[in-house]
C-alpha cells in the first residue's frame, strides 16, 4: 500500500511513487464516484421504464373494462327498432 512520508507519495518499499501512480490514485476515487452516479442514473431509468410499462398495462385493462361495460349495457337494452326472430315468427 502506498503511504505519504513528508508529504510525498511513497510505495511500500519507501521509494518515491511514479507520477503515473500518483495520478492513478487521484483518478480512482473520481472514477468510482462517476461509476456510482452512472449506476444511480441507470437504476432510475429502469424504474421509469417499469412504471411506464405498468401504466400502459393498466390503461389497456381499463379500456377493456370500459368496452365490456358498454357491451353489457347494450346487451341489456331492449332494441325497439329490431325484431327478434321469435317475434317475426309469431307475426307470420
């Protein structure tokens, strides 16, 4: 593990760390934070997609319920302008 001695980054052998190694130690926390933010955004996007799909599914079910209700209502209505087969048969 690297450690600081007198304000200078050192490797585990006590040698002064290379500039690339120092830059990597600075970049890794920033990269980790960036990955965390990207992960959070991806999770929010997934939740939005799931909610949108559920909403669409609910709307389709509600539309089907409305269609069935109107069919039931029309089935119960007496049709005054249409004669049933039985009535036509009785008239001759």
